[in-house]
C-alpha cells in the first residue's frame, strides 16, 4: 500500500470506472445527498484555501497495462542498444548520429499510460476529478494537459460521450469563455450547442452537472480566491492506495470485494460531522471520553437490545440521540418559539414504526435552530438573531448522563423497582428504560415520550433522593401526562417545558403545590386540581397513598378517580378512607375487563336498575362501552358518566350490592331480581334495555337518539344520519327471531323475517316479513313502532316501485277483513295494533292469507 495524491494518480493512470459500478451518486438532488455534497465540497475548498493536506481514506482497484508497458520498455531498451552500437561505429567514421528515441507527447502521456480500475472510491475519485476540472477551467495551472482526458465511465457510453465532448479543446474554450461572463457552469454547459438532450436522462451526467455547480457555488463564497495561483500538481488530496492486481487474484475477487461495500449510514455521517464540530474544542479530554463511549459502551447497550444488522442498529441509535437532543432542547429553551422547532420535530418524529424507507433524512444544518429575540432598551426595540445547536456540549452531557442512567438500570446498579406501581399498565406497557430500543415502535407516542423525558430527567438529577419523593413526583406527573391531550407539536412542546418546570420545583414539591407556588400552564386543569386533592389527603394521612395508587392503576380509570374520592366525602367536610376503600374496591371490579366488556352488557344494565345514568354526548345519549382506547375514547365514554350529575347512581349501585362478590353471574342475578320486583310495562324503554341486552349491543359505539319515549333510535355509529334501527321493533325482532323453517311454519305464506334500517331523523325503521309470492308478485309486511303512542303499525304492500304497488283483489279482501285501510300517501295498506297483541295479530293475518289463497 502506498499514499498518492489524486493528481499523481490521474497523471500516471487512466481512471476507468468499470461496468459493475453504479452511477455517480454524489450528484443526486435528494435532500440527504445534497447536504452531504455541500459539506464535502466545503471541506475540499477549505483544504485548498488553507493549503492543508486532506486525507480521503482508502481506495483500491486493479491496474491494467503493466505487461504492455513492460514489453515496450524491453523493446525500447533493445533499440537503444542497437542505436548505441550504431553510434559507436558512426563515431569511428566521424559521423554524428543522435541515438535517443524521440516520442510524441501524445504517445508519452496517453497511449502508454496504465489504466486504474477502481473497485472502491469511485464516488470520491469522480468528485475530485470534477473539482480539478473546474479549477483548470478557471485558470489553475498543471504541469501537463493530458491528465484531463484520463477519466472515463466505461459503464455508460452516454457518460463517456459527455466527458469527451466537454473535454474537446474547442468546447472547453467555449465553456471557459461563457463562464467568465458570470453564467453558472451548469447553465453554460446545458445551453451550449454541443449539449445533447439525451444527457438529461443520464443520471451520472446530471450528477456531474450538480457537482460542478456545487463547486462553483462554494468558490463564489471566497471573494479573493485566485485560480491562477493554484497548481494542480500541488493539491494535497491524498489516498491510501492499493493495487489489487499485485495480489495475482482473479476477476472474481474484484467483483466480490466491490459487492461487499455499503454506503455509510446516516448515523456514521452524523457522527463524523458532529466530531468535526468540536475539532477545535479546548476540553479535549471530556470529548475524547464522550466519543469513546459513543463508539463502545453506549453502542453496545443498543446492540444487546436491537435484533438486526448494523444498519438497523445505527438507525435506532441515531433515533435515540436525535430524540433526546430534541426533547432536552425544547424543554430547556422555552424562549425559542414553537415555530422554530416545528420542522425539526416533524423530521425527528416522522415514523412511528420502523421502516428504513420512511425514516426522514435530516440535513445536519437543521440541528442549528435559529430565532429572533426582541429586546427593549430605553423604549428602543432591537432584534437579535440567536442560534441553538441542539447537540451543544450541555445537551451532549444530558445525553451522556441519560445513557449512564439507562445502563446502570440495565445492569442492576440502579434499582428502580420501587417505581413499578407508577411505571406500569395501563399507563405504560413497556420497559421505560428501553423505550427507544423497542423495535416494535420506532417513535413512541407523544405521551410516552413526555413520560420518558420526565423519568430519565428525574433520575439524572435526583437519583440520590428518597425513593418516596421520586415515586410521588413521577406518579403525579404520570397522571397529568396521560390525562391531558398531547397530540400535536404544540402539545408536545408545551408538555416538555411544563415537565422541566415541575422538575425545577422538585424540592418540597408537594408543599409547593399546596401553597400555590407551582403554576400549571399546560396540563388538564381538572386533573391538576384532582392531584392537589390527592396530595392533601396523602399529606394529612399517608395511609391514603396505596389505595389511591391502586385505584389510579385500574385499567379504565388510568389516574382519574375524583368521583371515587367524592363518594368518600363526609357531610361535615373531610374524607373518610374507609368509605373510599369500600367504593373503590367494588368499582375496581365493576370496571375490570370481564364486567366492563361483557357481551351481556352487565355493567350498563346494572346501572339502569338504579335509574337513567346515560350521559349526554352532543345531541345523543350514551350507554358507554367497554373499549379502553386512548384518552379521547375514555373522555368521550365512561368518563362522561363519572363527571355527570348522575354519578351517584354508581354509588347507589355499590351500596345496593352490599359487598357481595362481584361476578358476571352475581350481577345477572341482581338484574333478574330487579326485573322481578319492579313493575315495568313491557313497552317501556327501561324494561327493554334491561331485558334485551342485544338492543344495547346493537349500538356499537353506545349511542342512542332519544326523540321521545316513543321514538328511540339505536345507532351503530355516532349520528342518526347513518343507517340505524328503532328500539321496540328491534326488540320485537330479537324476541321472535327464528330459523327459516320456523318462519315458514309460523308466518307462512311469508318466508323471511328480519329488520330493516333507514337513515336520517325522519326515517321509520322496523321489522319486516317478506318472501310472499302470489301471482308473480312479491308482498311484504313492515312492522314499525308508532312514534306517538305504544302501538305497532302494519304496512302491507307489493314490493316494487312506489308507483306500481297494485295488490291482487283476493289479498285486498283479506286485508280489509283484518281492518287494514288504504293509505294513499304511502300507497300501502295500513293498520295499528296494540303492543301486547302484535305477534298474535301477525299470526291471524298469516292464517287468513293462507285460507284465502
């Protein structure tokens, strides 16, 4: 292996990019490559301007033409020997002969040169060639001119043609002349007559033009740059160079070595860039230790938890670093407006699940957040531009401390099991210490992210404080986080800052809250007041702590239990712990999964035994359903009941149950006993909902529309505008639902029995009997509940278009005998039937039809 400069390499060899190489990628125009290109060009130009050497890593490939060169040298030496002999003889004859072989410059510098075929380093070599080409175009000096022809892409004929055209001496002069006219290099080439339209489809040509433009743009920032003072021979762009051909290997080795190469990951680019930001840092000892840990101990922590290749590992590692830096930057800098963080938040948190194709590339300059700060001095307003580097030393120290904390937890040096009753389901169903290494969720939810920041920041700062203080602070903040809507960027921004503010008041936290010394500027105010009440109870008597935590951790309550505390309030002010334990113990069971999600709607029906508990939701009423869902689902469900004026019905139910063991069976018995001792009329809605749980189940989201006691709609969705049915007719269907054979037996000549749904508030859904065919006509009987009084309405008609409902005269006779009248408005035969006689009257009609027909 030897070290060479680029100019030495291209002067001694024709560089030919082989067929197996991809197109020139450093000229791509996507955001990631554009940022890398700009940074690379900036470093290259900086090296030239400062006259400093720049090492560009390792390149290898094979050199062809050494045998030809060797044979030519042997032939040259043989001819030289003959010429020397001739000269000696000529000297005796006093003749003057020049024995030196004179070669043309073209032969010396072109035809006889060796070919270097790079298998690694093609992108860097192309960029350096273009840099040298541009410098030479603008007046830089070279010891000879033929180097410019010594670069080719054999993998693309189109690219080869392009390079030949721009290096043609006449075209080169045209480009030189027009560039001096202050036209952009990219524009000059593309607008020249020699430029072919086909090159617009050649990715390598497009990339070459982008790179030339990037070089020109960067050089334009150097006003005093003098191209004529640049000597290409003296540019110190160096490589470690190895000729694989010297290893006497076959072409198969070259293919394998080339195919094993991979692009650097985004993280590797970032790490290199970040280290460059601190190259001139005085405190090298701390940074040396930081870089060492970044590459070793901390990386190993992630490696042990990430199942996958290095690319996957780097993605998760980088994601952690970005998120930690972003969270701490937002939390500790409330003076920076949200608007200035928005783009970075979107880029960092762009992908919930891990997908390499969806991870947003972040141009590293976006890690510098700028904003304008106004100052008023002697009534004069001035504006100052400010910048925050989100990977500044203070934030790197926060990341360092966080990783130390996580590793201490992971290896057992820090035991935080005392937080198990706080960092638990239903709030958090994963290991807090491993949140950003959970491969099922690349970007945690916003509430989880805020809790993680609270947890890690608390242990970073106060791990030496009493466990009870840590647990209490985190419990309160957990409840606030998961009972406040944290959805958009603004919520995340405010939540992180509020956590940082509350962390700053950790000392005597509870006392400061009780003394109104802590301001709540973001979290749900009702939840904050509830936490204040809990602090008062626990401060007065620590025996409250465990029962409160147990109730908070109930799967559905999830931290919000004020209604249970209210049940324990005494008339003469104050709260009774025994009462709280009584009500909370039973409520925990009533709202567990088995009861709350019972298919028989046990909980809803047990509450109905106490009265109409249904809370209002917009223009509807809500049974409340068993699903937990997110915060919005809970807030728009049972929590509407918990905060309603009817909440005492739950208290009454618990009192009524009298401490019995709560099971689905015991609650079913309770409901059955209630139905036995209560005198309901069978068309009353309370009775129907208690007796037919399927009527509640039909309301998939729990909603009903209550126009009146005689007009109650069951809604599968939230609005009556969708297809829905009606309470009494649906219960009639449930009561008499039967098999096809039973239908034919009970309701012949009808063959089918079901219910039909309709849309909108003026709709009139109900049950139907159909499948009655007579004289090639299909007949149908609709059974609908009256909207005005407890009766059913029968509507009989020929099941065709409204205008063609003519009924056979034999059927008309039956209908008239059954007291049906004709309704011209709806073009059907119609009669009303007493609620209790509905089934019997249907049977009578069916018998009459069979007898007549």
